C-alpha cells in the first residue's frame, strides 16, 4: 500500500498580527479522515487556532516541516526558509514581477521548488476561487470608518463613528456588524453635524473586496446614488443628514477614452488600457471617503493623483466644511498599491500604525489624523484582523484542492501533470522552472544561472 502523503502547514511570521492559517482544524480532520492525508502543523504561539485543536483533529505538531511532501502557507515565505525540492502553495505576490519578492522567486527556482499561487487559482472565466478578498473589504471598510471617526474627532466633531472599533477589537464579523448597526441607529436618530452633510462614501470596484466593504457599510443607514447622480447640480439639496451616501464606481465611471468621439468598451480597457485616461477627478469635490477595492497595475491610469489632491485642497472656489478644509477626509486604500491607483498612498501602513495624512502642501506623509490633507489607510494584510472568520472561509475553498497538490509528482513534464485545471493555471514554478504562462517573469529576475 502506498504510504500516506504528509502535508505541512507553516507558522506565519510576516507580522506579529498575522494569525491566519490556510486550513482550520476541521479542514485538517477532513484531510486525515476523508482523504487519507497526514498533516504536520508547525507549532505557533500566535495562530488563531491553537496547536491543541489541530492535534485533536489528527495533526502532528512539529517545529520542522522538511519531511513533508508539500507545504501550505498564507503570506510570502522568506527565502532562507524555502526547502530544496519542496512544493509550496501560498500568496507569493510574484506574478506581476513585484520587485520585493524577486529574490524569493529566484530562490524557488534555484532550489528546484514548486509554487502554486492561490491568487492565480481561477475558473475557466478567470474568476478567483481561493481568496481572502471579501474579508479584506470588510476589515478595510471598518478601518476606513474608524479613521473617519478619529479624523472628525480631531477636528472637534463628535459623531457615532467616533465609537467605531478597529477590526481586531471585535470577536468576529457578526459582532462587528451588530455594533456598526447600533451606531447606524444613532446616526438615523440623531443625524450628522451640518458641516458633514452630505457624508459621501465612494467605493471603487464591484468584486469580492467591494462586496465585503459594502456589507459592512450597509449596516449603517445608507442612501445609494449613482455616479451620475453624485455629479448632478442639485445633489445634496435633499435632506441627507440622517444617512451615509454610498456610491459605487465601475471602470466606465472612472476612465474615458483618449480618442475624441470614442466610447468606453470594457474589454478594450482591460486589453489596451493605454487608450484610456482617468476621469475620476471630477468626483473628488463631492466625496468624503474613498474606499479603493479595485485591481490595478502599472498598465492602467491612476484614479487619484497627487496633483488632483493638491488642486482639491488649494482650490479657493470650493466651499469647505471648515475654513481651509476641503470635503475629502479619508482614502481607505484596500488595494494598497504604493503610488498606484491612489498615488497619494505613499507607503503601506500596518495594524500598529494604520494611517497617515498625505500633505498636499509638502507632498509627503505625516503620521496621525490631524494634518491638513486626506487620511490614508493602506494596510496590506487586512484579513489578518479577522483571523478566525477569514481562515474558515479560505479553508472551505482550498481544502478539496489539497489532495491533488500533495499527491502530484511535479518531476513529470508540465503537460503530463495530473492536476485540475484550476491548479494548473496557478502553477508558477514547477521543479525549479517557470511554467509556460509565467516565463515572462525572467525579465524581472535578470540573467538566470
């Protein structure tokens, strides 16, 4: 009888806040009892599920995972911890040629490893199947509302939003929803200060991240308007003091064709984004909060530039809420691309220091929420603030792919691999070689030995 394969689950070490795992103890028990796979769990003092729970589910608790056939993680693995010839699955963040992870990719190649990147596990239509994105959106909206409450308090304006807690301060999603709903009831009853009306939250994007963000926002009393309605001359003349205004932006609202007389075509924009330019600046004077949930890379135009914000904060013709202060208070950049679609995201933030202010007068960042300029939230590992809920959902999507991953012999030729199509699409490195869909990454590595 063929011996049972051994799967490893590593301890996450990218941040002291990282408490997620790829699988819960219940998922481990399913692998052990249903699929005949042994599981070794690297001991961890911080993981949301204690070692004892994994042991009770049938796992072995170990310090070293070298004996495993494959290893699952969540975040990037330091190069010095990559084992010769090992198969890995984790969020590698290499497929765009991200410079901070090219040394790790080179090590994977040099040590003849195999890499499956969760971010590229997709169906036939390119839709991601294994993700934390919904939780990033939910936590990111919480952080953004917290930042707004703190910003307004610093300006001497108390609102129910001043009582919003950080995501990690709630026991989970259910508790967070309930508390935000309670704060929303106060907004509906008491109303917002006149100088805050209308309070407009713009959500960029409509995918999993956006859905998570909107789930949280919708616990408040919300009046939904379209981007066109936001720009209407009479916007704000109706009574909007007892609710938050929500507006969701899709690509056709944020960009426009460069060529005169051309119309927006979504597939053309995806395939040839150089034919388009940003048209988002027209909305900025009417937005209180921007929550950025949209995918972006260098091919696409920026939606909010430094120049946009400098003009917004310097425009003498505006009617600011308080003398010298324009309307835009917070940019919750859940996508967290440094100087990316939100060019004012000058740096990542973290759970210990979640925000800074972009100062348009000096073009730099200042810690806290008090300086003149929009508050920027750009935590790039938001789901770790909701570790139990996020791990449960992620593992539900991952667990049934694990048997194929751990039983496949990756020394075979690529075309001969007995892998589900979803995993084949996510196979970036196989036995120390870039697979056909990812050979372009050589250009980011330089000359390979």
